[in-house]
C-alpha cells in the first residue's frame, strides 16, 4: 500500500486516520498488537522501532527479554474493525545486543530466509502457494474446564439437531455431513461470506471463491488466489483476522479448529504449491507422470519423505489429530495421487496447463503458524529436488484408488502420518536437518517448537475426558 513514510502521512491526513496499529506474531501464530496516535508515528519508528517484552511472546527468558519490532509499511491496511480510523501494519522482530539485528526466531524472518534460500539453490526464484481455508461459523460457543466440571456447548441455527427447535424454526436445516455447496435458503452464512470476501478484496487479499463445506452445522470455505509464499503467509493472518472479527460483528463466531465437533467434517488448510523460475513454471512436463516434471516429482518426494516431521509445524495442535483419523476425508496416507482426496498429496486433475500445473498438500490445518508451516513445506520439497527423491521408486504412488478401500495388506504398506501431537514431536526430533539448510530455521527455533507441542500434549494427556467417565466410571 505504501513505500515510504511520506506516503503514509499523506494518506492519513487525507483519510482522517488517527491511530497506527502494529501487528506482531508469536511462535504459535497468534497476532499481538500495539497502537499509537498518528502524531507519534515518525521516521524514528521505522529506524529505531518500538520496544516490547519478548518473554511475553515466548521468544526470550524474563531476565533478558527486551526486544524491538519495526513495522513493515508495505503491509499497511486500513483496519475495518476499529471505531477510531486506524491503519494496521505487520511488524518484524529484532533482537538487541552489541548491534540490533533481525531475531532468528521471528517467523516472518524465517519465511524471508526460506525465499532467499530458494533463489540461492538456483532451482527456482518464486514459490507460489494457494491456501484453502475451511472453518466453522457457529451461533454460540461456551466451554468450561474446572476440576469438578467440564463442558462444551455449541449451537448452529442451521444444524440438523435444531429440526425440533420450537422457539424459532423455519425449517431448512442442513442434513448431517451433507452441506457441500448447499444452496440458499439452507446456506445461512452466504451473505456473511460475501461480506468477508469483499472486505478481504478491499485489503488486497484476492479471493478465488467461497462456498459451504461438508459440515452441515456451519462449515464453510474461502479459497484465495495464489501468490508468493511470504505474502501469502501475511494474507493468511489477515484472512483469519477478517473472518473472526466480521463474524463477531454479525452475531456469529468463527473457528479454524481442525475438529470442533465430534463426528462432523474437520477443518483443513490445503496448500497448493508451484515453483517458477524467471517467470516460467518448472512443475510441468506433458510427457511426465501426471503431467509433472522430474523437479515436481522430486519436490513431492521430499515432502512425502519428511511428512511425519512436517506435522510438527503443519499440524501443531492436539486437536489436529482429532481430524487426522484414518477412514475419514482427512488424508493420513503418505502417498500422492491424481484427483484423490485420500492421499496426503493430491494432483488436481483439472490443472493441466504449464501455468496451472501444481499439487496440494492436504493434511495441514490453520492452527499452524503460516510462516513456519509454508517455509517447512518449501524446505522439504527443495530437499527432495537436491536429493533427487523419486516418489515412484520410493513407493509413494501414485495411488489412484480410495486408499481406505484397499485390502488391509496393501493399505499397511503405505506409511501414515503421526496419530498424535506427541508422535509428531518425536518425528520432528528425529528429522529436522532439512530445515537447517540455508540457515532458514535454527536448531533453537526447532527445539522451541518441539518443547511447545510436547507441553500441549502433556497438558491434554493429564486431563480426564468426559467420555472416560462413560467408559470407565463403573469399573
């Protein structure tokens, strides 16, 4: 939006902007923010930055926690959710020392280093990705976790369980797991999704389309147009921000949790991937397997080889593994296929031109930190190209059948993703060297991620589940 301070100042004066807001990301992928009057925003803000407590973000210890962030004015957008006219900017994190330098653990810096490393390999100069965002829009959510009481209560006006609601009911409820592309009047969130889409377009987040998803209790999807990796990580954060706040403004609540409802469809974040060099796609070969070049196949091979370790970044919540269950729509089989949604990597059958030839990684979900997840996927793929990992000779496919319908002896030959967050931590601990290439990730960042997901796993393992009382109370 802007390239220098003068442009920001001029716009603020012209549009009556009164507040400058700064968004800073933590390791888990949550935005924090700090705001100042527009009068205080100066060249000093862009050169010296603003100090903050890094320990509160989980980056540093309390005794040595001073850090600064410097806003990236090229990311500025007029914030549609602030009553006082406000511009928000995404910020980069710096560490203090003898000299001020970029913080190696800043997720946005890791994505920047990943893009730099891609160029250094001379394999390609652009990693183009396209995420698909699935989420639920509910009318109510309440939950409680106390030693003597636990509950979750969710409601959705359009849900099948409300067919008998005698207080307010006009019928047209969406049948169980039958919401895919459901039309009005059953699709109660169509207008809300259109409002979200227009807000995102206004913020230069280009939307391909939106629609209702399988989950009849309010599951929907918004798919973005494809773009450069770090830009798409920024857009991922903006999209989640817009979705959640627009839902609240319209009396709904949005969640990207992978599995908020037992028995209903889960929320994934499929990531379409392409590489370009000098503006030319390198994943296409009309004579190759499924129209893919050898570089594309090697890239797939690298991702499939490292898929268990990648789960520590692409699926970093305990709830992720409530979705990644064999036999359901979510893919857990480490293989690739054409037009097959039961495989970890799917090659869209309709993408047959050089410019559109791509594949999608299907297991990931939006509980991830997008900068870390997208960077890890890129590094895994590049390792496949550098190491010439052929997915066909390695036994990764292609499998063009429903894997869950294979005979058990055939299905058992296909490796599976981790079944728990603890197992994902184990896999990342065993396989992380590919992430260190080009200095993109540091061992410290990887150790922090392993520590974080292990702590989550231990916490959930220690809490009795309500279902356990049904299963074991009388024994």
